[in-house]
């Protein structure tokens, strides 16, 4: 609910069957009201202007105007939140572009075909639409930051581990693009995103950032100045081997609520490197990362959180702060500067 009323949703898809399935799936939840559907981007923009929905579920590949065109045409103020409903095999690059262009979250269609398998996405779609309704566009950068308390001595940080969820692709783009080519430590990232999208995200970031960005593989070497992004659907851990750092991938623990798990990444880094780790928690829903941050804290490392002012969803950073584990915070456009000052 939004202030005691239902969340108003516009469903946009060029498939009549998909529109039917999405409408029926969303209508199962009494907190949601599907106010209309649209069959292409042009019709979507007309209905957005007329009906002012809270959330739009958006297909990406459509005639007349595609989903990216819709995102770029949304007003700067009072725009609806957007949840992309996409097929990773067909348009993973478009999905990542959409997330970097302002979409709040992404749901992966289980099939491109007009079959009843589309109903399988119902629970995930409902959860992400409700979450998107509470999301916001990042506010202008704050000029007041709280620096790290008792920063570690210069030169000891060998690894920065980053955890993020909703709004993460945008935040990662802004953070990683501000890091220098000669970054003296490595970076490892766990992002809650469906399988099939992390390779496209890594390639897009690698093309625009000074640091080297790649999708992690099992046993990959992680040197200073490189950024490994955990593969969607796999946990990533860090090991210290032969004087260097390597990434390890595993589907276990199966009980982890998210895969990749921020807790798994952070805890492994703390075990491998002790105080030579800095954890960074960005925008996202939930509390994944609290236990991992606690492990880094016990090992003598430090934790930095994204400030509420720039978060799309102030969930994961809030959980760190409320647990007393944050050593400092900064808005997303100043975060790289604060990190570099504390290496």
C-alpha cells in the first residue's frame, strides 16, 4: 500500500498473452491494482501521462518505441518506478542498459513463448513491484559526509568488497567509474540480479571504467585495479592463494536467501584477509550483508555505507547502520573519494 491505498500498476508488453498473465499475477495481491495495460512504448507513455501509475512493468523489445526509449522519455520528476520484465538470453544487454538508465529492478521471464510458464514469475513480480513502489530516484549529492572512524593505516587495504541490490547497477556505475586506473587494491562485487545479466553488466562497465571489470569465474586471479562481479545465481568467495587473490564460485550454501550473497562474499574476504578488507554496502532492499559486515568488523576491517540521501532503497545500508557496524557513510558521488582517502 502507498499511504493507505493500493499501488497502481501499468503493465507494458507487446504480447497480449503476457499482458494477460502479468495482469492476473499482479491482481492476486490486494495491495496492487492494475489500472491499465499498453502494447508498445508509445501507448505506454500516453497512459503514463494520463493515468500516472506508481509502478510500470516494462517489456524491452517492442514495436514503435522500445523499453529503453520509454525510460529515456520519462519525466525527471514524479515519474513512475519501473520494473523490467525481460528475457535474459535474448536481451541481457538491454536489461542492463535499462537498469543503468533508471529501472528499479528486473524480473526474468522463464520463457519467451506464450505459455503458462509465464505464471511462474508471479511471486517474484509481486514482491519487486511492491518494493519498487517504495523506491525513489536518488536525491542530489549531499555535501555532508561522515568520514570513517579510526581509518586503517594507509596501504593496508588489499580488497574492497561491495554489496548491493535494488538500484545497484546505477550505483555501481557511478562508483566504479570514479575509481582510478592505478587503484592499489582489488574489488569484488555481489549484486542481487538474475542469472544471465552479470556478464552484460561487467562488459558495459569495463567499456566505460578505468579499472578492469569482469564477471567472476572459478579460480580467476583478482589483481589490484581489477573488479570481479559475482555471476548471477552463484555465490562468490575470495581466497588468498600463492600471495594473490582468487575468486571461487559455488552454488552453496543453498539456504542463503540471495545468490550471490553479500554475506558469503564479505565473510570469505574477512577470513582470507582480516583487517586488509574494506566493505562497502550500497542501495538495496533487505539486510543481506549484516552478518558479513560483522565478520569484517571482528577481523579488524572497516565498513562504509552509502548515505540515505543517494540510495534508491535505503534498506541494506540502513541495516548495517542500525547494527552499529558502519564506520562512516557518503553519498554515491563522493563514495569513491572517501574510499580512496582511506586505503
